[in-house]
């Protein structure tokens, strides 16, 4: 492993000193909005403000510097996101060669950013429709080329590099916080930060946030060993991992499942919009995880809390989807299939049931051949959740059959 728990903090200090050749510490900012909301002292560690807008640069840089200082070496990774960009940036810094494997389905924006960060030092190989195929190809290439494969989280040097987040936080805060809230995907960041704090601030508690559709740490802690999730919701792409890393889990196995808070994907969207609209902070879904988890963590009042905002690589083409999902979570938008009688005036009768703040956002006939009744898909936006509850009551009283499909995963996927 290269270090034991008794000298982990010393190794992290060495990594942090080396890291300063690359960028200054990311800001630690007290957030007045969240502090007032939760009655606590909430600080944000802004990893979305590294040169590549995520903490992944730390682990990639640290792993590279351990290989002959990084210069002249050949590194390989598989990633469609932040890890790829961190590797590319570090390759450029060290003058190393990088080969980055990405799925064929990777958005052009991410490919272009990775290429820019590499600035000629990296070659991008697009292969595989799914990440598992891409990973296998990258690992086989690394073996054949005699190159160093850089794992995104299951590597001691990567874990050590991510732990520099905790060192900076402690230096900037000047005291040990009561609680640190950490996002979890593969577990490298959480393992590094908690290992450093165990040695330097043992009284500081930890809470973990992971997407509900990819709760690999919660599953592993419950089972007592890493488990592979049967399915993963990829919306929180920076943390949607089916199986937590073996090394990170060995360092996190001392924690309880109760300390892990799975966050619903739609609710994460609401948190992203809250931080964008109120604070002007752009976070990717994984970057908003720690803030979102504050909703679920008990007894926050009066405590000093640090939330790690892990990344801000958000493609604004996704903003309509984020807004849509946030509205659905907040109860401000719902979708119904109405069974309407096929007679003149039926639609007018329905429209008269709408309240003054109810707005038709989607309207589509689903079945036009029925003789007596027809089905209509309708989306309603409003200003308060109770408005839609009252609309449902009026529909029932008027004898209009309806089905709420807002949270029906099958129908909403095909119709919405």
C-alpha cells in the first residue's frame, strides 16, 4: 500500500506540498443561506473550483508523481468524466503520455474538454457502448503497452491524493469541524478524508451521501463486504458506481449504514437549482450530493459542518431535465392521463377545473380512435403542491377519470 495508518497523515502532507505546484488550495466558504436553513454553521469545500472543476485531479496527480516523478511515463485510464480530465491535466503538467479510453457514447463536450486539458499530451480512444467494455479495453491496452493504469478510486496513491482535501480544510478552518459530509461514488475521496481525520481530528464525525440509484457504500456496509448492485441509475454520473472499490471499503468498513444517506435523484436536482438560483454556484449532480444529504442528517442545529462539493462539470444542455426533475420532486409539476368523453365541450369543462396558478405545460392526445372516450396526456405546472391536490379532488368530483403517472418509472420514461 505504501503507507500504514500510523503515517498516513504524513504522506498526505507530502502530497499536499507537491500539489501546490499545480494549483492553490480550493476555497472553504461559509454559506449563510445553508447555515440559516439548518440552524448550523455550514461550510462548503469548493472542489468544483480546481482547474478541472473536480477533486479528481488530486488523486491522478499524486499517483503520477509516484512513478518516476511522472515525467516520460505512459499512463492509461478509462473514464467519461472527471477522472479523464484530471489525468489529462496532470499528464500535461508532468510531460507524460496519456491514453484515455472513453465510451463511444461520451458527449462531445467532455471529449473536447479532456483534449484541451491534455494539450497534446493525451490520446483519446473511443471504444465500447458501455463503461465496462471501455474499462476492459483500457486495462488490456495498458498491459500490452507496459503502461501504468490509473484507477479512479481503488488505488492507495489516489486515496492519498484525495485526502489532501481534508488537510486543506483543517488548515483553512483552523479547528476541527463537528461533522464532514462526503459524497461517495467509488469511495476514494471518502476513504482518504476519513482516514486523515481519524489521525488528526478523531472527534470529527462523518456522514456520507450517495445517489439512491447507486448506493454501493450503503449496500456494502449492510452486507459487510463490497457488493455489486444489480442496476445503477446513471443520472448522477460522477457517483453512479455499481460496486465500491475494495481498498476504499477496507478503510470505510468501520462506519455504520446509518451514516450513509442515499439521495433521490429528483431531489438532487432541486438542490442543484437551489444552489444555482440562490447562491450562483454551478454544481454537477455528484457535486450537490453532500449539500442534499443535509436534509436527512439529524441533529444539525448548532454544529460546525463541512460539505465537500466534489465537482462542477455540469453540461447546461441538461438544465431542462434538471428543472423538470426538480419540479416533480417539489410537487410543482405532475403528469396525468385523463379519460375524457368524446363530446363537444368536454375539454372546456376540464380547463374550467384548473386553478388560477395551474398552467398546462404538456398536452397530447394518446388515443384518437375511441368512440366514446379518449385518453389525454397532460402536464400541469403550478405554484404550490397543494394546488395539484385540489385539482385531483375537483377531477374526481367531476367524474373525470385520471391516472397520475408522475412517478411511474415505465410510463413516464416512454410518455414524458
